[in-house]
């Protein structure tokens, strides 16, 4: 990682992290929670046909300086830059999302962080359900993070599977292995996921941002606000009202006229179990 591309002060200000960052588990969890809670998951540059650059300078400029959100390759790419700068032993991994039980290609980037003799699955780029904090890289045991249960299980031939518990049933999220991931592997995954017509992100407008007691999620014009035990779903209007909602709920300020998005973010119900 080119340290000239990463400004630690601006990054920490962006994620509202105060104090020093220690390269231990407490530091990892605090940093993870800070980025997840401040930089939204969103795919509007894909929808607008602008392309996704994973060059370190471009990532930092978009997610920190502008500031915008991004999807997994961007969010976890930025976080990997931060982990490297602050002295963590971290490397990227590629995962397969298992939507509705169907394994996809290796189109989701996560990170593996090793601290002493323990390793952790780190993911600040899964829109919903998001990981609030790192998950120990150990199969067969579950962890509860902010009231949500997660676990890793052996899932041959896919390696290991991350699952979450919902309505007393374990739901597959994504599978991964620990093989070496090279920058060109990430470039291949990013290109397919951000350009192929079969990719969910090329035809659906999405955004997600956790809050202290819930989360806000968007799928096309369907906005869901969860706060504690309360849930509200509303349909956003087109035009400027849509852009205003992006700014209000996600801090996304799109430099685009309102009519450009009107024909791209169509009507769409936000499914309860959608994973993105």
C-alpha cells in the first residue's frame, strides 16, 4: 500500500474515530464499527455508468474526500488500506454470495486479519445484513453481534460459509476459502460485478447504512427504516425528492440532475432477506 495515497487524519475524521488506533483486537473492532457506521454501502456510480476504480487514490478520493459510499470492493478496499497503514496483518479474500441458495461467482471482497495466533473475518462492505464487527475465523461456534447471530461452518466444496440466524433458522450469506488473492483477481471480480448485465448491481439501486439502534436500507425507491423494534417502509418519489432522501438518510450527495436517475431506479420492493 502506497502510504502517500492514505491520509490517516482525514480517514479517521471521515469515520468519526477519535484517539489512536492500536493494532490489537480492540483497535480492529473499534475501527471496523467506525467505518461500517459512517460510510454507506451504495452502487450509484455503477447505475450511472461511471465505472468503479479500485486505484488507492481514487478510492480515497471518492469515499473520504468527496465523500461518497461504495460497494464491497470499494469499502473493503479502503478498509484494507487503513488496516495496512495502522499496522495490522491483513490481506484480501474473495467470497461467493449465496443468494436464495444459489452460489454466485467470487464477486465479494472481504479481509482476513491475523492478530497473534488468532484470525478474524473482517467485512465492512456487505450491505444487508451487515457485520457490525469482526467474526473469529473458527467453524462450529456462533457469535452474537448487536443482537444478530453469526457463525462460520464447513461447507465443502465451497470452503467455509458465513451464516446468520433468522427466525430460528441459519441462512447462508457467503462462502470463502483462504487461498491467495492477487490484485488482478480483485480486478476481475470488480469488473464482472460492476458491469455484467446479470449482476444485481447493474440494474438495481441500493444503499444501506446502520444506525445505533437499527439501519436504513434502500432498494430502488423502497426505503426501509428500522429503529429498535419499529419498522417503517415508504416509497420515495422521483426527481429531486429522491436525491434529497439520499442526502438525508445516507449522506450521499450525487452530482447529477434528478431526471438522470428517474428512469433507472424503478419501483422495487425491498425484500426482508435481500443480501447485497
